[in-house]
C-alpha cells in the first residue's frame, strides 16, 4: 500500500494568496515530495510542480530545492484563515523594573551552581596537588582563571547560548533544532506540514548553503549517523540528570563543612546529618515554582556574589597582591612543569570552578539570552574572579588552610554571616541543576525519548516553569544515598566532574552540528570551536576518569541506568509506531464496508486517539468488531509533538477527510511544541477541535468555489504552469520560487467519489444556483456536526501493546516484554492531561507482535 506523504491541497492552493505576504517563509523541499501518492485515495494521485531555476547551481542540487511558501500552513485541507507571524520573546516588552526583577530571578535560578564553586574548587584541587610553594598557588590560580574565561564565558555565554531553540536551551533543544532542519528523528511520524508552522523557521539562502545541504543529505541518508546522534543526545541528557543528583550533594556538603572551621567539636558525621536535613528541605520547597523561589533567593545570591567580591578584595589587600600575576598564562606551564602528574590530577578540581555552565544553557527557557549574558559578564564573573584571587592571596601566606580554603580565608569578624549566606547560596545552587533536569526531561518526553510523567506548571505567565513530582523525589532519594555513601568532598567532586564534563562534551558536538547545518558559518570558525573546546574537555575528562574508582563510579552507574531507560523507551516506541503503520486498514476495506461501516451509526462524536499521523489505525477495526454500534461522526485524533518550542493556537489542528463525505470520518492532528502547556480541560479541547473542524469545512468549500471560478476563466493552463518567480539573494545567487498554482490545485482537488470517474462531464448549472447549493451543503454538514456534538463526545482509547515474536532474539524479548512493558505500564497515559470523566471513555486493548 502506498504511503501518504501528507502533501495535500493546503500546500497546493497556498500560492493563491499574495506571495509578497510577510507570512511567506523559506522551506526545503525534497525531490520525492513533488509527487504524492495518497494512500487514502489511491485513485486520486496529486502532483505539485516545482519550477526549476535556470541557474546551474539549482541543477546541481536537484534533490533538495528551496521553495518559498505562502501563508498556508498545513499539508491537509487547512483550517485557519490567518497565520500569525513569528512568536515574540516573552520578555521583550517588560519595563525596566520588571527587567530588574528578572535579573534577580536569573541569579537565583541560573547562577547558583557556578556561584558556589569557590566553596570547594581550591580544596579539591590542592588535595590532589599539595602546595609546595607560592608558585604552585599562582599556577593553580592561573589555571582557574583561564578555565573560567574559556568554558563559562567564551564557550557558553558567547556561543552556546545563541544555539537556543526559540529561547529553549539544553541538550534536547539542540536535538530538536537539528531535527527541524534535517529528517534525523528515528520515529517516522514527520510530515511536510510540520515545516509550515510559523515558528518552524529556516534560514534564507547563504553562500554556505551547498555545504549545509550536503551535511543534511548525509545525515538523512545514514541510519548509523541518526542512531549515533540520538545516542549522543541521550547520553548528554543522562548526564544532566546525574548532574541534578550530584550538584545538591556537592554544594550542600561543602557549605555545611564550614562548621568544622567555626566549631571545633563538629565532625564529618554531623556534617553529613545536617546536609541530609538541608537536602530534604530543599527538595520539599521545589514544588512552589521557579518564579516564587527564584524571586525569593535572587537577593540572597546578589548578597553572596557581593560577599565573594568583597572578601576577595580584602584578602588581596591584607595578604599578597602578587597573586595577580596569575593573569599571565605562562604560570600554567610552570605549574605543570613542577607538579607533572599531580597537576594533571588536579584538573578535575580545577574544572569545578566551571560547573554550572551547562545550567546557564539548560535553564535558558526561564529567561532571555541577554539577561543571562549581561548578568554573567557584569556581576557573576568579576565576583568569582575576585573570590578566587582572594583565596589564592590567603593561601600564599597560609598554605596549611588549603583543606577549607574558602572558610579559612573569611575574616573572623564576618565568619558567621558569611557562613549563613554561603549555606543559603548552596541550597539555591542545588536547585539550579534540578530545574535544568525538569526542563530537559520535559523536552525528552515531548520528543518521544522518556516515559510520560506528570508535569505541574508552576507559573501562569511563563509556560516554561515546571515541576515534575516523580523526578523531584527520585532525585532526592538518589542524592541522599550519594551523600551518605560518598562522604568525602574529593570523591563527590570527582563524580561532579564526570557528570558535568559528559554534558559539556555532548553540547560541544551538537553545537558544532548546529554551526554547520543551521548557522552555516565559516568552516575555520567551526573547526576552531570543536578543536579548542572538545580538546580541552577531553583533557579534563581524562583526569576525572583516572580517579573513578574512588567512589564516583556510583554517578556513572546512575547515568548509565538513565541512558538505558531513555533508549529502551525510544526503541519500544519506534517499534510500536512502525508496527501500527504496517497494520493500518486499507481504503478498499472502508469502501467495501460502506458509509455505515458495516454496523449501526449512533448519534454522537467519537474521538479515537492513536499515534498515527497517516492511515487508518488497526485499532479502529477492533472497535468495529467489538462494539455493537459506532458514532455517526468519527475523528481520528493524533497528539503529536513537533520539534518546535511552541505551536500557535490557530495552527494547532490539522484536518482532512479520511473517506467520502457521507462517511463523516476525519483525521485531526493536534500539534504541540515541546514547550507547550497541555492543561486545557476536555471541554475546552472539544470546543477548540469542533471550531477548527467548522473552519476547515468552510475553507474547503471556499477552495472548491475558487476552483469553479478558475474553470470559468480564460486562463490558459499551459501559460499558468509556466509561470515562475525568481529571488536574487544578496550574494547574487538565483533561487526559484515554486509557486503552488491554481491549475495544479485543479488536478488534485477532486473529492473521493465512487462514481466520479465514470460520469461524463456535463454542463453545470448557473453560477448563482451552484453557489446556493454549495452554501446549503455546508450548512447541512455544519448542522450535522452540531447535532452530533449535542448528542455527546466519547473518547475511544485504543491501548496498543507490543510483544516480541517467539523467534526474536533473547535480548529483544527481554527489552520489549519486560523493560519496555514495565515502563509503559507505569507511565502516564497520553489522555490524562485532559481529565476526561470515566463516563466519556471507552477503551479497547490490542497487542502487536514485533
């Protein structure tokens, strides 16, 4: 059975609007999309012509053409009369006072992790490379300074933050950005219509376009590269979750350890007990949301950074300002020359000064890029540098205080106030990666790589601020186990380095792909980026891996477990979807059943939920054979997440007829971005769906009317199809614009009819009579929909489970029959967000053998 490509009259008729519209966009079109074989109307083959440019450059890239689209956005029949423009940033129109409040929230949410690194960085560093003279202190200080400059500042603040997906940061945001520009997703539910969403923006042609297209073609053609890319993304996400465990452990334990300086009677066991109590409190207040907590702790972080800077200046003046020589990078060379292997071991501790860099990117969805960049450059980085310089100045005269470098360097008169604010800052830092973990898991769920969990939106104004209860308590349990098992700061620090570096390396690789595929910048810049930063991170990673046997292996094991959970879920979901595609019902069978579908049609609307974006699901046949009657109107509803952050409400639903008009069967794809909030009630969802269906029916009739007008005109079809428009880009390149034309629409817009192919063409009735009949037909159908709605809406849920065939390999049976089955049984159902009453639910189960 031929596959439906989803390219229908909506795309064909899009050119009827003015091509100068501000809503027109550039999209890539594959060669195989120009001719579409529609599975649901096998005798109705639809064509779309793309006018070739006379430019030779176009001929070289025949398989991948750029076309400009009109304001039409769907690949089905279209339901919206207007397409909104590009989404604007939520933070653009705020007043100065509001921006200051957001800056405080940025401190509280994004910079807590990197801000508390002075509590432990030098302590871990000098534990592995003991101080043997002032030159060692200056060398270590130089290493810390340039690590801060290279990783948080140059890599993340100046480069990586710009690789956001419409304000969304993190590993999966990068993956969705790549999926949007190349068909690299392993789940085969992509449609050409996805590229018509207004937020699905692609770049205008540039000189590096040819290289970008070659990379795109290579990624799409290689299944190995697709799997490798997904593996990198899953590994990075697993490390983010592991980071969410080790960050609270490291921050809180290191802050509480200051008690051993202030109170001699305090021992390590008491430190662990107090840390456990703090962690329980921390995770308990997570449910109050980012806005409330961020605004409350923002001023506390501001005081903390000011304290760091103030204490640093005090120590520089009081002890030894010669530590400023550390700005000369030659001291790094001297440090390695004197300490050799020990200096290499100390790299794991040095990296801790840059921890929290990934949180700046992963938490970007909560704030704007500019607010994060300005706050880091103007406040965070100067205070961190002063704090480290002050500790180094103290150690120049007191090398024995390296074990608790920060607390030992605090002036005695302000020790307890600084200790208090340090513990508050540590609790805030612990939230930074927890917040990033929530964001990353939500993205991975939307893209089909994590079991569905309950998500609570903690802010009515900002949709990105979320809380996931199951993940929150799971992280707490693992964190407590880690603190009680790995009580040494050095061991926790090594585990911290492993998790942080794992995320950093995956981000470097993904941003490199974004540079090549999407940004299309000079290859020299791309090579410089990956060589410098990936080389630097691999050097740090070799240092922390050498000490993995100290106890930090627990974090590695945890990350591996999370990786396999995501891999198994993605693998099982992919097998399930492919099996449902293979077993979908044929249109021949539907025609044989007739408009009554071989049963009784009872008044009402049946919303049959399934995951297919094309074809009639096999579970529908199960409903026909199981139920004594079926509803007078059936709508196949597919909840689909597309690789964009947000889908505008007016572009939410895509409709098309599945069968002839008298069958009253439609398909609806409800599209959501991975940042969208799905918290509408089932009544609201039904109302939006019916309104969109009515718009679709009216627009369908409007298009047929336009077709009739085209038939009465004197337009020569041969002349029309030869029309083309050409865009001359700023670089002088010529690009053809494939304009969907009326003549093409005429060829492809015939409705499915059992007798239409055998009847002779006869002169039609007068135009006024035709318009009247068409209007009456629309009103009859709309009246039928309203009556069906009044009779009630029932949700038909088909639970399709999969089992491995008996002849499958043992590993496949283990993964599908046990691990995936366990995850699917305990995950949240897709319909749960709508809170549908049980009286409106009807469920049928079906098992597929894979």
